[in-house]
């Protein structure tokens, strides 16, 4: 049975989990322009600033 998928807008409460995913790509790939992993607080502020443009899915 397939899990239900939920798409929603990211919130500042998602910052640490999202940063955990994103940091892998900063450290191990060239798919992002960032060279250093931002702090959780910096990432949280980015989400607050751009919340309407960031969607998440789960499931």
C-alpha cells in the first residue's frame, strides 16, 4: 500500500531537518553554489524569508 503524500509549505520548524538533507549536497557535490553549510539559525531565517516559495512533500 502506498503512503499518502502531503505537500505543504516549509516552516522555520523544518529548518534543522531540511539542513540535514541540504548539507549533504553542499559537502559532497557541486549542485549548489554554497561552499559551507549555513548554521541552523541562518537556514531558519532563509525559510522565514522565502516561506511562500518553498514546498515540501512527505510520504
